[in-house]
C-alpha cells in the first residue's frame, strides 16, 4: 500500500462536536466555512522580488482549532504578522466578525479581539512574571496621566485584574514563579507565560506561532492540553505547527501554505494525504519515493 509520509505516529483524536460541522465542507483552497470569524481577501506581501504571502481567500471557522502548515519559507509567520498588524500588507483586506482590521496597529487589533504569540517568546525578562501578565490587561483606568494620581478611580479594577492574572498563573502552573523575573523561566515556561498574557486581553481569536517549538517534551502535552482547552471554552485558535503528530492530533481544520499561497485546506486526514501537500514538503518526486501516488 502507498505510504503517507505525513501520517502521524499516533492516531488522531476523535472529532469534537463543534468540528463535525466542517465534515461536509469541501477540501479545497478558499472554501467557504459555516460561521467564519476571520475572513481574508487578496492579501499579498512582497519582499524585493519574492512574494512571501499571496492569499486569495481564506475563512477561519469560529470556535475551532485551525492549523497552518507548510514548508519553511511558505509565508506562515509573515501571514500572522500581517493579520495582527506587525507588518503591512501590499494589498488585501481582512475582517474579524465583519470589522475591518487591515491597516490597524497591533494594539488596535488586540483590542478588537485578536492576539498572537511568537515563535521566539517576547517575555519582558527583567520584569516579574505577574507584571508581565498585568501588562496584558486592556482598558486599565489607571494608565492615564491624571487618573494615575487618583487611586480611587482604578483601585477596584486593579484588584480584579490581579485576581484574573493569578487565576491564569495557576491555570498554567506558573503560580510558584509569580514574583520571579520572567528571564529565569525555561523556554517552555515562557511559552506558557506568553499564552497566559495573551489571554489577559480576553480575545476571541488567538494566533499561536509554533507554540511547541523548542519546548521540553515533558511540557508538550501540557501545552496541547491548554490549546484544546481554549477551543473547548469557545475561543478560536489558529496555530502554526510543523509537528504532524500535533497537527493531526488536535486540529479541526488544516490549511497548507506553499510559496505564500493556500494550496490545500480541509480536515486533517484529507490534507495529510493530499499530493500537493506532500509535494510541497518533500518535492515533486516524493510520492514515487514513498511507494506511489497517495
């Protein structure tokens, strides 16, 4: 029988009740989804003569885990940068629940309900863990120059923010590091801290850029549990991942990029066996090398 080189080493988990609504959606690039929360149209980004992103149309279904896969240099992180305001698109539009986000700065995108983490974590190493989280809380009354001098305006809110931060630290098992400098955390703990800080914004959509990269294997299962918990709580998760075991294990939908464009999307098993995806990862003769055309 043909060998699928992208097949995971472990069996995928059973589909969730929410993901079953995608079962009848055709596996083709740019396909419409039921109840999309994020819609991307005609987004391009060119560096010199290289078109890093060229996404004609992409919809992300609400409340599910969508994985973005593709070989190195496919444009995955650049797409994340564009959608969250950390880079500027040459053309195109995208909306979150119908609200246009193109051209907005990262803080405006975050306030609209979409946040992201980074492959290389951005923890403020010379601040404590709890202070890193407190920075993520939006619309704090004490941030104004005048209001900062009037504690009665913000004291109650600050107490609530600290309580929420402590609950997140406990949830991500970082409570014992509360007052330590973020620079003392391990790589995996920094990933957890960044995820917790993103949740301080109380987003509707969270974009995770290779959350498992460089993480001690002992923490991988913990991170996976946190990602699926976000979905189970109703949040929309979009994440970049190279580990196909992870992708097949927790994804509701998979999008594959190559040379900046969406070349395939569908349910995990369909995308994992798509010849275009295998070709993108392993080259045009991959199917023959692995025992025939999948």
